[in-house]
C-alpha cells in the first residue's frame, strides 16, 4: 500500500547543478502533479500531467522540466538549480475525476531541496 | 484565470472557541473543491471534497460548506490538536486535471 512515493527526501545542491526528483504512484491514477511549497506558504503548481504522454504547465513552471515516463511515474528535473528553487516539493496524484468517483488528491511525503 | 484565496492567513483561538475559515474561488465551472490539513514537516492530509453549491460534509469537529463563490471550514469547540495549516484547492471544469491551492490558513488553538 505504498500510495505516492517520491525520492529523494532530502537533497542539497550547488547553484548550477542539475537533479531529478522521482515520483511513482501505484493506484493506477491518470493525473499526476508536482507542487512546491515555500515556508509559510500554500502549494504552488509547477507542472501536471492529465494522462500518460501529456504534460502541462502550472503556475510556476520556469526553471523546471517534467517527464511522464509511464502511467506510474512522473519526474521533475531542475536543469540548472538556483537558490530561488530552495523549497519543499510534493508529488501528488488524483483519483478518477468526477463526483461519481469521489475525487481525492494523494500526496507523497515531500522532498526537501536546498540550493546553496 | 482560476484563483483561490484563503482568509485569514493566521488565526489564534482559545480551546473551545468556535470559528470559520474562508476559501473564496474564481473558476470557470467548479468540478471539485478540496480541503486539506497540513502539520509542520508533513504532507497534506485529506479532509473533504465538495462538488456543488449547498453541499456540506462533516468530520469530527470540522464541517465544510460550499456556495457558488466560496467555501467555509467551520471548527466547533476546537482542541489544541486541531492546530495546523488548512489548505483549500479547486479543480475547474475548464481543465479538469489542473488543481490549484490557496495559500492556507495557519490555525493555532491555545489550551
């Protein structure tokens, strides 16, 4: 019963380095998301994927790229990390959309990223 | 453009003092409105999903209501363990998979 699993949990990067955050869900959900959360703030949508093979920009996409590798996996890449990208990153997936199905967003435990 | 605004930003209550948190939204057709609770250092925890104006849902001391423009999270006789950040999110018809969150309300309950 893993739900949404994201790795790594903690990472320190130097400015200009690149890295990929991995996310996988085992609930057969179509829609997946990447959010970032800065201290004392709500969640801001970076990118989302409505289904395998599709990705769309969210509210704050600059500096990030994503890949929906298959139905299970949705990765977030920082090509050239900047201190402004220091944040907590959450991956999420959405149960089938529509009232008849009972929508729920499931979250991973978060990835704490520090860029120095 | 879809928008979600939560108020107040922070709320301090005495134990047993009931109050309400507000989530106002602007979307082109609401598919769903979500309420989540988040404790420090943790991921958000699901509370409710509401779908249409007039709908209400309850869980222990929490009750969520929905109108065409806003949702309220009512907290009745809160306890210190209800202290957390409460997040609201909306899913719009225009892009059924896009879900955006408000900035949250930090709730603190004093014993």
